[in-house]
C-alpha cells in the first residue's frame, strides 16, 4: 500500500487512512483527485475512477456551496478509510452555507447540478451531518469493496449500477 503524507496504514493491516486538508478553492478539486488516485493506487475491489469522481464532486460542492471559500483561510478536509470490505469518504467544509446537499434533477440545458445525482448512483450509501457547534458540514460516502477487481466499464452490484501524491495543507 502506498505511504503518502497524511496517510497511515499498518504493515499487516487491511485498513488505510487518509486525512488531508486544502484551501477551499477550485484548484483543490484536482489536488483531491490526484491524492485519492495515489493513495488507493492498485487497491483491489474498487473502481478508483469512480472513487475519484465522487471525491471530485464532494470537494467541488464543499468549495462552491459551503461559504468556506469566502472566509480567509477556509479549508475543505478529506478523511477516508479503506477497510477490507468498505471505503468511507468524508468531506468536511468550514463554512456555514445554508445549502443542504440534495440530488437535483437538472434539465438537459443546465450546466451544473448533476454531481450529487452521479455520486448517489455510484455510492452504496451517502449522507450529511452538520456540527452543531461550528456549523461545519460533512458529506459522507460509503462504497463496498467487491470481492474481485472491478474492470473498467463493468457494472457492479445486484442493482445493476455502474461501478463506482498529496500536496497537503496543515
């Protein structure tokens, strides 16, 4: 398993952890994708492209809708745990945005509004929480690891859904 700044894993453990934060700005979306791809590397049972897409959507939403980008020093934080059966992703913003994450049904002409709909289709479960003391919102995603590698483009799960290097700021 790769060892990257902000990551932890025990030599004989099937659990990997990442905990990184970036400024709440659009450039952080690419950093998050790059980080997740490098962190997961060749982990079996996950479609890393799908995980990268979900992280991209979550970090984009945290930067755009949370108000964190409007505050000096505002950050988004990614905490992820990859266990033997599941991957958990948490993206937390420091903002106090009033926007509640709900998948929309945009029209064909809309330029945006599909991110949570895509993420919900790739994740096995997802939700959000607000810290009552700080107002920070965490959107979380859970993805089951498959018992065999998921080839690119292959559907997974009984429901027939599509298969779902860090520069760290501390």
